[in-house]
C-alpha cells in the first residue's frame, strides 16, 4: 500500500515537471519568434554602404574562352565591407581560381551564374573575420 502511494506521488511530480517544461518551451519559442519578426530589413543606403565593388576581372576559362566580369559583394556591416576592401587581392584570387576551373557551359543560364555566386560567397566567408558575406552579384559579364 505504501509503495502504491509513493509511486502515485512520484508519478504526479514527474507529470508536473514535464508539464512545466513544455509550457516554458512553448513560451520561449513564441517569444523568440516574435523577437525575430521585429528585425528590420536594411535600407538600400545601408546595403550600398556595406557593399564592395570588385573591379573588372579578365581571365581565361578552362575551355580557353576569355571572361570579363565585375562583381558587387554585399556584407552584413560596414566593418565587414572595410575588411573585404582590404582583402581585395584575395577576393580577386578566389574569383580567378574559380573561373579557371569552369567552362563557358558551366556559366550558362541563371543556374550557372547562381552556382558561381554562391561558391564565391562561401569561399569568401571562410576568409572573413569581421562579419560575413550576404550576397555576391555579377554586375557585368562577357565571354568571348
């Protein structure tokens, strides 16, 4: 009889603790969801201020075609843009190295350009110490 009563009390305590944990979890996830929606999208002026232009790069592709392109790289802050400006030589090196392994066919269409942009973005993010790269844009593009 004592064991039954002890088991019942322990079960009630366990269920109460679990219920409290679930309530706290739900409240925290709702609070975080509300906080996340309050962040504002950066204005175009903020985006331009946190962006860096990569001047025209001319190099050979793997299939001996010549490509000329320019990029605009958007970072998440002005400090990150300043760091990326200092890393201009590394940025150009990454772009040239990546392009030297690609063919004209690899860069055809929207998908090819998007793949190239995301590859450059991830490689640059590995270098960055202050902030991160948000987006890479091709601003001019010619293959001959």
